């Protein structure tokens, strides 16, 4: 269930102090919305698992009787199974309402097996297993994500009332999918592991449709679709799915009627690269110098992410009360990348020089000050 996700409630964002919302409270206020299981009459729970926002939407089935792809209720509105429809456990506490719109979307993968069982029953089993893991192992109040897409393209609500607030367009439910992002970003889990293989076409299509709808409802720009690793030291959502995010942003922009902006939106604002053991090159060398500048002992400056560098990264993450992943990404980089004036001397300056004067590439003109956006551009 996305092992790169933080396991501690303090890191995950289950904090007190925000307005709290009971299941019945919000559902009562949105009772006009057709999102309950009543649409399914006496059907079984498995059959009811795929909630329809418009009652005449029917699934597309293959020759084996399994769903081949989700049938949208109407253009732009994906079909989403609510928590009630997959028989989710009640949260251990009332979910918390954030009385403002989210400003971005974070894409995750579950880091589980790439299974071929992708029907309605399988969606229910998947959603339940993730909720159990998040509540019983991580100690969270509910599923950490807002929405879940399975490998067959079926979509389920994650944290209770995420669907109701999405339909309401003004508020969001606080999640537990990425520290510092839980109250400003919609978290979407995608079933599978996408480190070495691309996601199935059905999953990608539904992810795109869901992103389009979330952007429409909340007024989010397509260039605000990110991966989990952009804000945390994790490989999530996998190298392959992460590598598809520029394509995803471009296609979402086009479906939002912003085709002329597609190329620009495909290139989101620079983010932080992922470094992990066995990586080599100028970015690793820069990271090593920055670790040394931060006072981490025993880190070499050889451009190779070996055992000593790994130990240094773990020590840095421990010192900063971060999840100990041994990788450097969107969690550690913002702390390591201090402002530096080229030529000032010291380890941070050496880190900058490693990127400004890469071997076999034209030298980059040094700016007056290297701040976070400049570090990101140099590291890209």
C-alpha cells in the first residue's frame, strides 16, 4: 500500500484542530446528490460496488463478463464507487473537512502486485485491504487516499466523504497520503507497481478522466498534477507512471479545453529529482556536498550513491524526524538545498559548482543566488 507513504500518524497529518465532519452531517447537506447505494435496489454488494452518478450508465463488459472499462455516467463525470457501496468500515474518528478547495492532485501507486483480477468484486477486496492496512497498521482514522483506481479502470472513493465534497466543489476532506499536502491535495492511489512497467490502458484512462473531473470541480490547473515523490522521499508512483505525468498533464489540459496550453502544462514547475542507491553523476555529487554542508559525517564526495552515502541519508532523515527511506526526493531536497552564492566557498558552493560545470556539457551561467527554484532547474 505505497510503502513510501509515512507510517506514523504525526507524519501523515491526522492532526486535531480543524473543523470535523461526521458522515451523516455532510451527507445530509448533500442529500440531493445521487451517490448512495439506493440506485442499486436489491442488488448484491459486489454488483453495487460501482456507483453511478447518473442512473442509466451501464458498465461495458468483456466476453468473460468482467468490466473491460468504466462507462462514464456522462461526459467528464466518471463512475465512482462510494464508501457505502464497497461497504467500508466507519472511520475511527470523524473525518475532517477543510473549508477550502484543494490546489493540486498527487498521483500514487499502491506498490502491490500487478494483478489481473480487476472486476467489481476485486475492487471491493482491494479497497477493503487498503483501508484495513491504513487503519490497523498505520493507525490512521480511515483510508489515507481520496480515490482509488484499479487495474481495470474501476474507481472507488477512499476516505469517507471525499466523493461528496468533490461533488460539492467548495471543500475537501483532509487525507493522509503525503505530509504537508493532505489538506491541499487530492490523493489518487493507482493499483499496482509501476517501477518497470507501464500501467494498463484502462487504469490510465480512468486516472485521466478522474483528474479531468477533479480539475473541473475544483478549478485546478493541469500543471498542478504531481507525483508523490515530488513532495516525499519515495519512489512512488514508480518510474514508469511518474514518467507519464507530463503526458497526463497535457491530455488533461486538452480535455479541459486548454489545448493551446497543453505543451506548457505538460512541463510542470520544476520539481526535485529522485536519487537512490547505485545512482551516479553530478546530481549525486551535489547531494553529497549538501549532506556534508548539513553536517552529516562520513559522506564521500565521489558522485556515487554507495553505502556511505546511504548511511548519511538515513542519518539526515532521522535527525529531521523524516521517514527513513534512504532515498533523496521531494522530502530531503528542500532541507538540503540551502541558498548559496556561487563562489562563496564551502560545501554548498561545491554542490552548485558540480551542477554548473557538468562534464561534457556547456557550462551554465551562474546566477547571483541559487535558491530553491534555481536548484530545481539545475538538478532537472
